[in-house]
C-alpha cells in the first residue's frame, strides 16, 4: 500500500481518522489536514477562533537592551552587546470563537473537551512568560450557550452585545482603563456565563 493514501475501504479510512480524533485533543478540537507519511484524512474542527484585534490602535515603544555576558573570546574586551526590542506598553485585544455542535459530533469533541478549552483559554499565558509579554493574560470571557443544537441566534448578534469602553483619558496603561460589559438581553434560548 502507498503510504500517502488513505485506506481504499471507506470504513478503514474512517477508522484511521477516528483514531486520530480519539487520541489527539487538538485534532478533535481544531481539526487537521493529516496528509503526511500516513494519510489520516481531514477533520473540520468544531472550535474556530478569530484573529485577535486591538480595541484601540497600539503604539509600539522601542527599548534598549544590553547583554553583559561574554559569549566568545574575541568579545572579552567588549564585555557587552547593545540591542533593541520593541514592546507595546499596553494593548487590549478582542477575539471571538465558535463551537459547532454538528462538527463536534463528527470529531468526538465532548463536554470534557469543552471544559478543558475554557480552562486553557483562562490560563493560556500563565506558563509562557517572557520579558516582552510578562503580564499578558486573558481578562474576560463570555460564553454564550444555546439550547438548540444548531443555535438559537446568529453569533454576530451575540458578539454585538459585548462592549468595550474607555474609562480614563490618555493612553491606556492597564485593564482598569476599560470597562468590558455585556449589554442588552440575550435572545430566547441563550444563556451566558462570564468568566475571569
């Protein structure tokens, strides 16, 4: 058998794809095109996240950095190296996400996976600190729950209920410079959970 092809029998091909979904959270959550050495098919992920966009324009600042450690003999007399790094003093970014029940049923994405996703989104930067993003973190999470399998309202109608307004003058320097609120009444059949 050619390693680049899915098995010829449809049941065997589905079994290979199902095995990947059962064993890998990222595949059953976000999907994958698995056409590497052993072709395992394609999975459309039930969870999709948009690119995050800043609520206001961000203005990068340039800072100087100095390395004091000598890394080779020719730099023994120099003792240090200067460099530059760009930072964003503060930026508040917004992104939206979607969970499709029909696609979840196909990939095997279940309630336990959804709970793990909410936990991951809440804590995603806790163990990924660096000088450039030392205080980055998730600040607000609104979860809209639909009663109907296919949804009770269009996503954009729900996202339009989330508002972010400035509470201070001048450049924003922290989350306290914003008020992030849910405004309006949820359509019938929809409940909302607020985290963070």
